[in-house]
C-alpha cells in the first residue's frame, strides 16, 4: 500500500490526522515544508524518521512531562486502518486527544534565524534583551523561551513576547509552558551534547489532557529543531546542520519567493534524506533501517 487513500480529518504541512473516536492517528508524510511553503517533492523516509525520533524523546522525557503517545504499533490501531499497515508502519502514532494550546513554544539556546535578525536590529529576541557582541551562532548565556503564534496552513507564524503569550493562554498557563519548554530543552541539549550534537533551538507544542499540561505533536525532530554538529562549531558563521536548513539554503539561492516553489534537484532531495537519517542514528544510537527493509531482512 503506497498511500493511505482515506481523507484525513485535518491536515498540517507534513502530517495527516485521522479521528479515531477517543484517540487520533497522526501520520507523518514525506512532505517537506520550508519558508512556510509545502514543496512539490517528498524526502524519502522523512515521515518515518520524524515519528521514530519523536517517540524516542517522548520515552526519554516522560518523567519531565506527560505526552500524548499511545502506540506506534499498527496492531494497536483501529481495525479500519489494517489494510494500510504497510504504509502506516513506522510513520504513524496513535495518540490521546488533547485540547491544543494556540501558541508555539520555542526555546533558543543559540542565536540564529529570525532571532539573529531582531538582535541585529535592537539587541533583543522576542522582547528579551541579550548581551552585546553576540554573532551568528553565538551561544546565549541561558536558553530563552520565545513563543510564537500558531498560524493557519499557508500563513506565517509570528514571534510574540511572553506577555503576549500570557494574554493568549493566561499567565499561569504561560508560565507552565515556559518552564516545561525550558526543562525539556535543557535535558535534551545535555543528552545531545554527549552524542556530538548541538540543539541550537527547537519548537514544542502542548495541549491539555484531563486537566494536565501535555507534550503533543512532534518532539525535537529535524523539522522542529536546528541540529548542529558539535565538531567544527564556530560562532560567527552559519553552521552546517542535520535538519532542513539544507533545503532552505537551496531555495533562498534559487528561488525569488514568487509563485509556486520549484522542484528540488535530486542531489538536494538525497542530501536532505541523508541528513535526516544521520540525525536519527546519532540521537537514537542505532542505525536507521526502514520498517519495510526490517521485514525483508527478518
């Protein structure tokens, strides 16, 4: 089964979500989004890698905060999805339903991207004053919580201050989001450092399940984070990365941002897939073998 020929109940840039009654089935496609556009080409194995990395982190940090994961095993999925097991295996996660909170929770440990842009303008990132003299890829003295709005598909997220976040979700909830985001990021960054990876920044999403703040969606993947190799790290320049920055850089160099995004060259597609696979192998301390190949070699 090459695809799941059922209409999703909702669809994000890369994920399709199916309502299973008291749970949801989240299916990570191989679609890739960059610069707020869904590109016309897919990245081989991307959906499976995102799902398996998220599951790794969910398992690792379950003692810090609850998450929505129920199972990755297709045998646990509702019977209606059994005919699609070959496609779903590895790239799908059965999860608890949550009341989703309408903000993106971003933590920055290093200065880059949109944060670097505003820092160059006025020395701040999302209203947070930073020390003078920081350059591209500088380590921020302490990781900072810089939330953003959660835009509809095709629109742009907008960075907001903590006070604006509190206006949206309430101060008590904003403080919980900040504290949980920083705790997860610091724990993940400490672990990643032992694996030779710098987590420059990342984005979390949260919901409420049975009155309890819960980590949802994806967690610390190459789609939601910037992963840099620690070897060769040097502030003052753009760092090589294991994430989709490779795609962003090609688009910026080859597209004027008008009309539909162009097709990616084969070497960019293959290079991006290789980076995702390498990120999985380093973080999870295991070789990446697609589920289909595991069955062949079993």
